[in-house]
């Protein structure tokens, strides 16, 4: 009896069948990955988000394969060509590639040289040749001459055309050559004639060759970009004679009395490989290698984005935010602790001394009037000079340099127009800088992740796969941190488990009409937010100051009764359990195990009671660049500087050291030991000390090292 999709998923991933089946049931029932990972640990055997995501993707691919298999079986059966042996092979195929290889000979074709030859009655002659038993091939060919086939040479050519196509479509032959490609294919590139000057940025690939199985993702994507932009010609293939020799072994017999057949079949094999099989597999391996490179690049992007979204927040404090500029001035805003705009102005620091003195008075007035707790300064053009100006005022407040990546994208977006319909893009950009200091996650979810600047060849990879991956990361991060129900924007709420744009908008509209939520139970009054959506979202939403303290925790409402029972048994209140560690230590979670609530959930509940609603992100620390460094001209080899990791790639990490151009720590310079994966050593927004190895002003490159 064939295995079920659930069984095949479990086998492929090496996971327990019961856990996989339960997970698939939850997913098909409308549960989200974050909800299953957090609140259904007993059902899944404590699978994490990554494993649940793998089950989701693998199960989907297996069911899609089964649908395709059913369609292929039906088509071949309707042709009257479905033998028992072919059926067994199709039902045993465990990959789309294997299935399509078996189906290839039965596909509807456009007219080919082979189909024309078959129409002219030359298939029997082709069968004679491949059988390699005919000793007088010329006489056999003579019998197939017609008005359309006037010579023996024409007859043999037609027979060879039939054989070439048959060989190229043979499933075993394709797999043999596929194995050769996997082991021995070389990817080569040459510069196109006349493109040497315009394509100089691809100079490393003007005459390039490397085994396909070894080429790293970033190099392959660079090759493909050079090809797409018209500067490079790229090819993939193994040694031709090695590949043809594999086909010879499969199809040629050693009958000395059929040398004419052998000679014709040899010609057909070479033609089938060069004209049909090699181009087909070259396309297949170009696509496979691109998919592999895309996957690696998307994984890097997703990892970087996760680190960026989970970077330390300042929290709910009042912020003065500055978007620096030389000629047009520094756009300056003041925000309250919830990120609402209190005031905006422009500071002119670089035009005249009188304007600079006026800016001093303006900043001092804003700090005092709005009781500012911290200053955020964009790290783009004029950022360091603006930082120096604010520091000179001795404001007594922490000063933070904040990445401007994507702020201009946000400021011109529909989201920004909805939030600030009466403000221009410059004010919106400054607000974004201030808010991303307060809470990077809440602000950055409003920006297309591709505009945040933490990717590698993000515009070259499959855009659908990229979007799906990044959306998954955003959803995961939002639900990991939790969301304030009374302050979150609709754009942040849409990523909460079980919501989405429509329900997020309905929550904000309900909040505006009825005032702040005082309990999670009120969510059930939001239009169209039914029981399933409530189940999925409630545990990830927080209500500060709620009457029930569990409403400001990650304890799900479905488990409130358990906590209340714990409190009753301890002769205390729920708030007492939260505030008094000695009471929590007396609780034995084993006492509360039931058919629906197991130890994993009970331990999570007790951990949450210890620090209800805690933010899992690290604390934000003030960071200062080296005061000597303003521009690339200030750098020299051997300097040791403070820096912030801004991006991680397969070949190293980019670091902001306080000049406009980020420097690169090559993977070989990340540590004194061998590093295969940069993200095992550094993470986005990590503060590091680096040494300057080289400054190439012409190419705008700064080489750095962490080997100090």
C-alpha cells in the first residue's frame, strides 16, 4: 500500500509521524505557524517554527507531485499507452524531475524532425537500427523510399532523427547524463565581443570557469546578472566525450555483424546529445543552480532581516529625531512616547554661523518644551557632522545614530500618507528615523524589506520566493515580540497570527470608535473577528494596565483557568503569583496536567508569570564612532575603529565605521580561526572593533578585519 503524503513528509524530514500528522491537521484547519509553535506544543511534540515551516512546505510539494502524477497517469491512459510497468514506475517516482522524465515520450509535441520522419514511415527503420541486428542496412533502407524520402541517405537521416529524439527522451539516459552533470558540469563565462568597457564591473568573469557544484551562490548570481545585462555569455556542461560515452554504453552492443547499424546509432547518439539532451539538461541545471543560489541568498536575507527586526529598542520614550542634510537643512521632529508627532522644524547647521546659533536655541527649546529623553540622528549624508553639533550642546541625553535605510521609501509610501496626510515627505522621513529608534520592529514592518539594505542580490532572486520568505520572517518576529493592542498600527497588526489587513484595519477602527481595549475579550466585538481568529491572535496581543494581568502576557486566554486554579490552590490572586517568586516556586506543574494541557504548556505559563509581557529583545546601548573619522579621507591602514555590522553576506560582513561608505570584513578576516558561515561570528547591528586593512578610494572600497 502506497504511503500517505503525511507519511512521506515524515520520512523525508526525519520527524515523528504523529507530530507531522498533528501539525498538518492544525495547518489545514487554519492555524498559523507561530500559533502552533507557541500554543500547540503537546500536539506537535514541541516542534519549533522552522520544523513546522518545513512540514508545511514539504507536504505542499508532495501533494502537488501527487496531483501532477494523477494528471500524467490519466493522459497516458487516454492515449492507450499505460502499461503495468509504466504505471509502477510513475507511481514510484518521488520527484517531479523523475515523473516528467517518464512522461516526456508521451507529451504532445510540436512538429519536430523526428515526428516528420515518423509521418514518412521511417520508424520501422529506426527500430531496426537500434536493435542492431540488421546486416544489410542499405537494403532495409531501400524498402522505405517514397516520394517524400527519395534517397537511402534521406531514409537513414530520418531514422537517426527518430532515434536521437528517442534517446534524448529515454528516462534512464536522461538520468545517466544528469548524474554526469551533477558530478562534472563546468559553468563558464566569457565577455561578449565589444562589451569589455561597458561591462568592466564583471571583469572577474570575462574568462571564467568553475565546477558548477562548487560555485558559491553570490558568484552564480553575479554571473547571471552579467548575462542578463548582456555583458556575459554563460554556459553549463560536462566534458562532451564523457557524456556521450555514457550513452554509448547504454545503447551500443558489440555485434560485429551489424556494424552499419552501430555506425548509424553512434551518429544518432551524438546528435541526440548535442542537439537535444545537452541543451535540455543545461537549461535544467541552470534553473536548478539558480534556485539553489536564490535559496542561499534568500536565507541570508531572511537571517539578516530577523536580526534587524529584533534589534534592541529604546522603548516608549520621548525622542527628538533629525534627518541630516547640508543644503536643504536638517529635518527635525519631536515625538511623544507613543511615537506621535509633537513638533517639526528645520535646522540649518552648514549655511552660516547665525543660522547655526539659531539652531542651537531651537534644539535647546525643543528638548525642554517636549521633555525629550533621547536624540536620534540619521546616519546618512551629514550625519556625523550633525552628531558632532548635538554633542557640542551637552544636552545630557543619549544620542543614537540610526540607519536611514528605507526611510525615504517609507516617507513616500501609502502607509506614510495615511499616517501623516498633512506632512511632506521630509517630515515623514524624520519621524521614521525617530520611531525606528524607539521600536525597530514596529517601524520597519512598514517598509518593503528589499529597501532596508540587508540583502544580497535581492533583485536577482525569485521575487515570489523572496516575498514569501521575508513575510514569514516578519510574521515570526512580530509574534515573538508581541504587539500592544492599544498602540500598534494597522500595518503592524496585520502580521499578528490570524489577523491580516482586513481584521487589522477593523481593530484600529474599533479602537478609534470605542476607545482603548481594556481586555482581550473585547476583541470578540471587533467586526468579522470570529472564534478562529480570536484563538490565533489573542495570545500575541498585549494590553498594558488591563484589569486581568494575564491580558498583558503571552498566556493564552484558553489557559487562564489553569492560572486561576494555580492561584486558588496557593490561596492567592493571579497578581500575587506574578509578583511573588516564592509563590511560583511552590507550584508543581505536574499537578495541572490534563488531556489538553501538558507539561510544555505549563512550563511556558510559569515562565511567563515570572516576567509577563517581557520583550525578548536585548537592551539598547549607546554607541559612539571614533571622533577622528568623518570621511574616507580620514582613514588610513592600521586604524582600529568602532563599527556596527549593517549587512551579512556569504562572503563576509559590511560594517559602518562612521563614513558614508561601509567597509567589508571578508570572511577570512572575521576571526583567527576558519569561518565557513559569517553569521556564526557576527549579526546585524552588532557592535564590533575592526582594523582598517586597505582603503581604495577610486573603487570606493574599504577592507576591514576583526583580527586585532
